[in-house]
C-alpha cells in the first residue's frame, strides 16, 4: 500500500483526533518553531511535542512555540485529553505515553538514556494504529528507530527533517536509515504536508466542506478517477469554500456552494492538482 492510500485510510473525529507526535531537541528550538509557524488554525490534528534535553540550558519549548503560532500551546500533564488544533508540550525529565486518548506523564527512569520520544511513539502506534503520525526533527545523540518503526508498522505516517536543513542531523538520519520514513522534508515543508493530511482527514468532520458528501466527485462529472484523487479535489474545494467564508460568505456552506465551486474547478481539472486523469467517459 503506497503512502497516499494509507493517508486515505486515516480518520479524525472530535472524540478521536489525528495525533501527531513530534520529537525535537532542546539545542535546536528553531526547527519546531519553524514547523508550528506554518500550521493553519484549522488543522484537524493534535500535536504532542517531546523534547530531548541538551547539555546546556535552553529556552522553554512551550514559550518558544507560543511565540511562533496562534494555536493554543499547553504544558501537558498526566490525564490530559488530546484535542485537535492544540499543541501539547511534554515536561522535561518525563516519560510520556498516550492511553485512551489521554496523555500520561510519569517521571523518566534514571537510566541516563533518553527514551521519552520512543515511549510516546510506541504507545501512539499501539493506541491509534494507522491514525498515528510521527515526526523526527533536528537532534543529536539518541536513536529514534524503535518509535519510528512502531508507527510505520502500525500503518501510520512518518516524517523526518531533511538532514541538510538540521543543525543536529543525527536523529533524522537515524530515523531515515530505518527505511520506515515516508517523507523527508524541511520543517516548514513538514508543516505543509501535515496540514494537507489533516485537511484530507478532516473533510467529513467540518460543516461547510463536506464536498464528497454532496456527491460531487470526478467520477460523477465524467472522469475516471481514484478515491484519492476525489479527496484531493475535495481538499482544493474546501480551501476555496473556506476563503469564501472568510470573505463574508456563509459560515456553513452547503451543497449549492459546493456545487458552484466544484463546477468552476471542473472547468480546469489539472489546476486542482488531482493527478493524472486517465480519460473521459
């Protein structure tokens, strides 16, 4: 199963949002800040940041993220329910897991080996399976292979920072070397990809963008297309509807609005980026 097919199987609801676990490094705050600065307010995912500590003192991660995004940034505590559109930061010297949709935070073992990211990634894979997403950003030292492998084997999506853009490339390289990483991108590109995924996943959850629910698909307009291509079309139309709403339109666009925008897009199918169209019926 290729990556787009796996993305098409993801789902997100208010009760069970898409969860994105992000491993970063206290010595390189720039990478997570760059990532969150590009995330849209409408992102249909919950983000949990776990930080590998550096030898020196760094700026608190939550404080730095809050300056880089308008999304709520929350210091995670034991028993907190992960909700979409929020960024959770695991405290230092803690071992995070997720159970029943709740973040569990316990004191880290005093073994001298930082396994906090792996603990979170592995529990996320076990709890959410194909709905889990793992991101490895710039960092040095510790191996992140077990966590990345767990998410990939569960059918989830994995991303790593392009090592050439990382101040500390060891963590991304370690993840990439497993052969289990789906996307290797710069932090801002990772954000764009996560936004695209969450937009596709959240289409049937948000009023006003239920384009597929209205029966407007490429196939219904005379084209041969895959479900993934229809979802790409829906995502493009969702963006246009959202823009129209921010410009003063209805906050709950219905079938007529979707039909109107859909017809405009159908006039130039290649423009919407749905991939190759195999022919006209």
